[in-house]
DNA sequence: ACTTTCTTTTACGTAAAAGTCAATTTATTG
DNA sequence: CAATAAATTGACTTTTACGTAAAAGAAAGT
C-alpha cells in the first residue's frame, strides 16, 4: 500500500524535474513530509501536483494557481469568509469561461483551415 | 470608414501597452504600415492582435502563437506542405482539447466548492 | 567497503514577455 | 511658430518559472 512517493517517482509520473517540485514546495503549494532531510510525498501531495500542472497548462501563473488551491481547501466557517470565497469562485469561473470561449474560437478557426486544406488536396488529386 | 488605427487606439481597445504591440511587431507577428516612422494599423493587424491575445490568454508562448498564426495564413499549394500543415493543425487541436478538458475538470471542482459553500451558508442561516 | 543512485541545500543563470526610462521626432493646435 | 502632446527607438530592468552546477549526506545493491 505504497504510502509514500519519492520525488523522482513523481517527476517521472508527471514529466517534471525535481527542481520544479521543490520550487512548488518553496512556493508553499505542496507540503511533503520529511524523513531526515528527504521529502516524502503522500497521495494528497500527488493530487495537488496534478492540480498545479493542470493550472499550468491553462496558462495560470503560480499565484493564480495558489488562489485556486486555496479555494479547494474547503469552505471556511465564518460568513464573511464564505462570501469572499464565493466571490473568488465566481471570478475564477469567469476566467475559465473566457478561456473556454477562446478555445472554441481557435478550434473553429482550425476547422476552417482544415477544410481549406482538404479542398486544396481534392484539387490536387483531380490535377488542377 | 476609418481605414487606419493608431497604436494608442489599439492599446486602449485591447488593454495592452504600446511596448507590447511593438514587441509583437519585432517578433514578426504583425506588420503595421508606416507613414514616416509612425505605425498605421489596418484591420488585418487588429484582427491578428485579437488572435495573439487569445493565444496569450490560453498560455501559449509567442512561438506557439506564431505557429498558430502561420497556420491561419492559408493552405499552401504543394502537397508535402499541405500534409505538414494538416499535421500541425492536428497537433494544435490536440493541445486545445487537453486545455478544454482541464477547464472542464477545474470548473467541476469549482462547482463542488460552490455547493459546499452554499451548504455551509444554509447551516449558518438555520443557526447551527 | 565500494560504487551507484538519489537526494539535499545553496547559489547563480536564463529565457520569455514585457515594463520603464531617456532622448528624439513628429504632429497638432492655439 | 512655439508649445504641447503623441510616437519613436534603444537600452536597461523586472518578473516568472524554472535550469544548472557544486558539494555533500543518505540508501541500496554487489
């Protein structure tokens, strides 16, 4: 039952360097345990790394990723904090919707390009 | 019929600095005309800027954006080039689909957070 | 015990994408 | 036409997100 992951295990799984994982720790995004000086990653850390890399693929900065991770930490007890959090969630959702729209637009332009390519191919085959 | 846009007009429209637009020109992404030394942007440039910023929001690098823009320039005549281009289109589509999946995943996690917040709010209102 | 492999810390380096500043030019307008 | 505003280039700086190298401690196989 493999309780811990080593750093290289995770670098191999996710295709990142040890430097990157240590950097994320420095940034306070993950908090692996220690045996002596060696880092021991648990599956919670592993899951967080997934989230981080997902954010990275979407072009979020480390700070934005940090915000998202903070959000995941679950709802706080106090009313004011709750309302603040819901505002933040709405904000992130807005950013994500914008990105989604950007993706749809780009994909549809790629579709046009593809069609144009196919048309040109057909022409070539006929031997224009 | 407003044939040209000035640089500041476009910086205002898109919320970027003049330095940024000049940077994109240096990178060969846009090619505004010149009257003397002053840049004159046409709507084609304006449209390109939109594409660039869209790519930027999605976390593409300048080089990746350049690739996308190259793709938009329309299908080439020669067969080999055509096939190469279709490969590139497929590649970009793959990246975009990954990003879209990332967005869906993140949005659905935000939904969970939101629900948790609402639940907690309800509790508070009852006065737990 | 020896070697190999992993891991650590510390510190400096770097590429990308602009920001900032200074010194000019050019354009506009009262 | 002098003044002011807007635009230019060029050089230097900054921020982000790591890369890389050095030096050394620890673990594991032979």
